[in-house]
C-alpha cells in the first residue's frame, strides 16, 4: 500500500517525524491523505503553513488533509476553522495510528506539557534522502523570552540509548552512510534521567556500537551546554563530522540577557575555541536573530562583528518575529524596517564567511556524500559539484579545484 503524502515545514526534527508519520499512515491505509507537518518558530512560519494547506487543497480537491506539528499544537482551532482542513492532530497525537486513520474527533490536541514519551518508532529510511535524521530527544525545559517552541513540544525527554542505537543500526543496514542526531535541544540529552548518558556519551556509544556508520553529524548545539565528553569525541572520533551549528541568537551580552539565554559572548567564544582546538579543521554555523526588542545599533554591531571574529560560515538569520505568549512580545520593538536591514547585513556577513571558508578548501581532498549523480555534501557540510558521475548514496573522495557561488567544484581524487 502506498504511503500518504507528507509535507514537512520547519526543522530537522519535523523531517524525522514526517517519516514516522509516512510509515504509520501507510500502515493505517491513508493512501489518499495529505499530512502537513507545520512549524511555529516564527509568525511567518505559521503564515506559510496556511498557504501550504490552501495550495494542497487546490491541487488535491478530494484528498483528506490532516494538519499537525507545532503550529497545530499551539493554535488547533484556527486550523480546524479552515475549510480546507479535515483533521487537526497535536504533537503527541500525530503518532497514534488510530487517530491518523480518522478515529475520534476532528480536533485531537492534548496538553503537551504533560507529555512523557518520545516517538519510539523505528523508521526504515528517509524517503529521497541519502542522509538520515534520528531523534534523540524531544522538548525543552528552557524559557528563552522570544521562543514559543517549549509550549509546542513540551518538556525535555530523552530517547533511550538502546532505541537510538537500534534505529541507527537499521538505517545503516538500509544503506544510509550518514546519520544526523536531532531534537529540540539535543545538548539536554540525558539530563532528565540518571541512567541515560549525556550527549557526548551517546555519541561515543553509537560510534563504538555501530562501526559501519561512516558519518555522524549533530544538529544545533547550545554553546552553554556542550559537555566535556562531546568535546573529547570531537577530538578523537573522525567519523563525527567537523561541522558544528550553534544556537547563538545574538552576540551582545545585554541582548542575550534579555533573551534569557544561558551563554554570554565569553562562553560562546570559549566553546568555539575549544572545539577548534579539538578539531583544527572545524567549521561553524549559527542561528542569529536580527532586531530583538531593545537592540540598539551598537548591540547589533557586536553581533555583526562576532560573525567575522568567530569565522562563521553557515548562518541561519531570522528577523525578530514577535510570538504572542512570550515575554519578548511585550518588550519595545525595533521597527520592522530596521530588523530587515540588520538581517540583510548579517546574511551578507555570513555569505562572506562562507566564501572565505570555501576558498580555503581549494586544493584539499573532500569526502563527498553523493546526493545526486554529480553533487553532494562534504564532511564540512559544503555543497560539492563533481565533474564525474557517482552513485547517489556513495561517499567518494574528490579533489577540490575551485569554487562557484556557494559550492565547491571537485574532480576525482587520484
């Protein structure tokens, strides 16, 4: 039986969860359904979810449309009121096959703050992807003043290490060469139970117990919570990829304090320096918010300067977007035009940092995980265009010859 169509918006965790729902939906007989897995990280994300729902109905007038994910968890009735929507499921309910199959009421959303389980489902693979995402934890116990996600995802809860290992082994046996560990706040892995290792311990366990896994990558890390074991793994384990993406959000101490972040500039710089000492070829990315309430021009300049000072190559930049229900929504706003202009300046600095990094790779050898027959990802997360044919899913050794835009150009290594 064919699986339902699943449209994924937002983060890597959503990508993993969509694969779970695709397989659950197939087993439940949802062949003619469309599941839309929404994001709520910004007001714009919620607007895009509504656009996606309307487009899905126009293109599929007879399909059953099920809306789930973070936006649905936070505002279920607003989606249920849309004429295009047949069913709304919360972030817990979306993993219950009887509800996916249409059992119960049209709106099924419970209090996520009482959730105790993660999604324990084993997936057979990631449709159309050479890399596979594996959920290691769910939820977040922190309360950053701009963020609504803890109220969409619930408290921090770690997946048992044995279940993660079983999932990784299954994916490797299915032909996946790279696995990405993902969650809402993966640096909090293990902090909810004494019997569970920390993130660094989990990485060590996986690499030791799954020797055929060729590449392990991590999703976003909190610079204030990277454990000593993880730094050690970064130094000792070449199969742990030399690319770290950090949840910085800002690099001005007053803004960080008003965001209620757990790090300041010094902590962020120390984390990057320690990681570079462990792995000299490491490359870094970061999430940054432009125009947080009360951010002055000097505060912004501190964040902008840090892009160069930390030598960041991969930026995810978001103009601040107020979310009702968060403390920051009640703070004095920076005008929208200034927010957008600051975001543009951050993106330009990020583009320059990426170009510097790519130029530094000229003449080096890249290990490329092939995603199409002539393009893939290097160990440093750089897009590589190959001048020779290669099988998707393979890892090939290639010599970097030049750069082109935001890509590396490479030939087969001798």
